[in-house]
C-alpha cells in the first residue's frame, strides 16, 4: 500500500547524501544513458535520479540514499514494491504552515501537500462546513516550512422578492339572468411573480450578483355572468280592480317598502375601501356583487333588497360617506364598478325582506 501520513507531527528535514554515491545519477546525459533500473525520485519537489540494485524495494532505495521516511511521510508507492516496477517515486515530508481564514486568527497546520492547490483541497476536505479559495496566492506555488497561507470563504446568499400579477376579468353573456343583472361565477385571484437574487461573496467582498424571475403562482381570471334575458312585461291590472298590490314592476316579487336612493358603485379594492380593503364587509360577509352598503338608520343590515338596474342584493356593508338616502352597490372589480353607470344616480330600491 502507498505510504500515507495519518497524524500531525513536526516537519521532517529531507536528508540527502552530501556526496554523490554510486547510486546517484546527477546529469541528464547520465540519466539518458542509464539502464532500465534508473528510478526518478521527487522529494518535496526536488528531482533526483538513482540507480537501483536488482531485487531491491522502494524502501531499500530510499533508505540507501538517506531519504527519511516516518509515519507522517507521504510516499506515492508502497515501500515494499520492487523498484523495477516503480520508475517514479514521489516523497512528501510534512510541513508546518500558518493559515488565516478571512483575515482571522492565524493557526498552524501540518501537511504533506506539495503546493498551495493541494493544500487547499486537503483543507477543504477536513473543513466541510464552508467553501474556501486562496485569497491572493496561486495554486501552483510550492509549499515551504512556515509558509503563511491566506484563505477566503466562498458564500452565496439568496433573497426572494414577490410581486403580484393582477388577474383579468371576463364577462360571459347568459340568458339565465335578466338584463342588468350580473353574477360572479369564478372569483379572480392575483398571481405571484418571484425574483430570486443571489449574491456571491469571497470573504467579505461581493464578486457577483444574479437575479432570476419566474411566475410561482398563475393568476385566476374572474368570470362574471351578464344577463341577456328580457324582463317580463308589467302585469296590466284589470280595470275593475281597485286593490293595490305591492309587487316590483316587471317582477312577481312582493316588497315591503319602496324608496328612491342616490346610488354609487364600489369594489373591495384599496382605491374604494382604503384601509378596510380586506375583502369583507362590515357585517362579516365577503364583499362582491350582490352586496350593498347602506346607512343603518335608513336600512338595517341584513335587509334583502332589489335595486333597479342592479338586481337582488343584501344590505351587508356600511361606509363613511353613505349617510341618509344613499346606497353603495358592490362589484367584483374596480373596472366593473367604474363602468356600472351608478355614479350618484337616483334609483328605485325595494325592501323585500
């Protein structure tokens, strides 16, 4: 097995023979002329060539040339391998370096990495909670004993912002309602557009900012049925009859009281309701078509009404401007309220229940 260091120790000096022995090849010419037993040995980036004795092991070769191997030394091949099968041997002795992350407190670290790139990979593997990069040094720089290494963390921060997509309104003609009557069959719902902004930091410096926008909720179109059925003709009373019946003209519906009120139109939006635009009326009923705002001194809440040009509704809301002989007729959308024709228009209002 390859000799790897597994514990932290002080840096070991690599001892080479100070004199050229019969095992060392010191020139390129001698290397090219050497036999098949020539072995290339790289110790901490320093290249040497050696002639190996037949039958010797990698451990024998290193020991005979005074290359110290301890439990912390990293050797690229197994020490028990035959040198005949090992034409290149890389030996890395442990070194103590000083490491600072994001300019913080410096700490010592022991490593057998040959250069800064290899050390960074080793440091990242041992510290998985953050991502790291070299602050200013280059990855190919060889490591040396006591080297000061500056690392920076890599972070990404994402922030989501949301924007409403207004829903559309669609009117559908139907003969199930009389002319002038409308009914919301599908309530409109705003969609949502989400923008995710991702900022990348190296240390405390912003290196890039990217934004991606997508629709995270599709809007729902509001569908309103609009009546096309003609109202029935008024019933002609027999000439001999003098009895008065309280029925709404054109309808076979009895009423308790009729009055003329000044009518306006509104919807549940903030333009119409301001701070009270929560979608609900003063009585707790959901605001929409078929709801009327009244002065409760004139018409009590909960009273069922029929309004000419609008249709059936219930007195379920109030308003600061709705005083006296006023009535405010609710629509599902702001555009529908604007186009209703009820802009301070006097209308006949029948109390039917």
